[in-house]
C-alpha cells in the first residue's frame, strides 16, 4: 500500500505538470510554494495568498494603506499554493479573514496578515517566468498582525468623509474604490477602503498624495458585481471628478451622495 506522503508527493508533481503545460500554452508561468506556520497549525481555513505585480503599483503595506492585489488564490490543505500568473515580479502576502471568506477591503480586527519578507525583514520579490515553474520555497511567517490597525495618528495619506443616500441617510456596507485615472475605472482599483458601518463614515488610504478617482460599491460580499448590486462613479455632481490629497495629509469632508439610493433602499442593505 502506498504511504500517504508518497500519494501527496505524486499529487504535488501532477498539479505542477498540469499547471506547467497550461502556463506554456497561455504565455504565463506557474509560481508555487508553501507557508510555514507553527507546529500543529494550518493556514488552510479561510487563508488566501495575494500577489502584487511590482510594476503595477506601490509595494503592499501592513499598516499604511491597502493596495488591491493583482491576483488572489487559495492555500491547500498542506499550506501550499500553485498559481498561474503573467510573467513578471511579484510581492506576496497571506491573509486569513476571521469572519470567513468573501470579505473584501483592508484587513479588519481579528484578521491575520503576513507579508513575504527576506532575511532583513524587507518585502521579498518573486519572479514568474513565461513557460517556467518558479519555486518560492517556504514563506516563513515572521510577523502576523491583527489586521492593519490604521490608526488616525499614524503618518498616513488619506481621504475621509461620509457616504449618504439621496435622502441624507448614512449608507452602511459601502466601499470606496480608488483609481489613478478615469480610463482604468472599468478595471481593478489601486486602493480600497474598508466597508462603512452604520454611520456611513469612510476612510481610504494611499501610498502617496495625488489625484484619485472614486467609485462607490454597495456590497455584502466580495467577487464580481452581482445583479442588483449598486455601483456608482462616486465623487462629483454631474460627472466624476478627481479628488486630490497631499502626501502626509488626511483630507476630511469629502462627502459622497448616492443619488440612485433612497432611504428605504438603504435600510434593506
């Protein structure tokens, strides 16, 4: 009878072979690795592995801002991941949601976040090569933080305000998605806020000052927009306008009214 370790190894090799063939045909590469956690513990429950393309935006941050990942994938029962990505250099991170999968936005209280770091605790980059298999080795979890904290007293760059419906009621469960220009607003945002709670107050943080275009998404769970979900190009009266902020500034009072959402609709969210 085959030992369990032999079966796991055979399955591991099979998955790599399939992904390698797929990567060659799609012009991408496969990156794989394993998270090392404390003895007797596993990452598999509600853990995801995040990848950030080095050339697409600022490095991810544990406590200053939340850059939207370029790719999110699952960790298997052996704490391994096998991910097909376009060629390039990537930062990597692992995130476990305390409240379960499907939540989007920055880590919340009780979530666990770890970045892939080198021996000097700097962010490590991993190179994906077209048609090749890249072994990242073991991601040692040096530090695991209880969410991002995001204390207002920190040296951050941020915009904050209220999200209100057409009747002036605060909107709960809304996200601010921030883009660098209008042309990119049909795709993935660069930064995202946490979901608003009952007071409708939002705060979205950035890696530096600049001009940002907002989109508001009123949503219960993550993933692609669903039928009936409310998505509104956010700031501006008659047309979407950029919001500017200086590096190191917390700009307050940027309130957004969702004219397509009434008080009665908001209460059903």
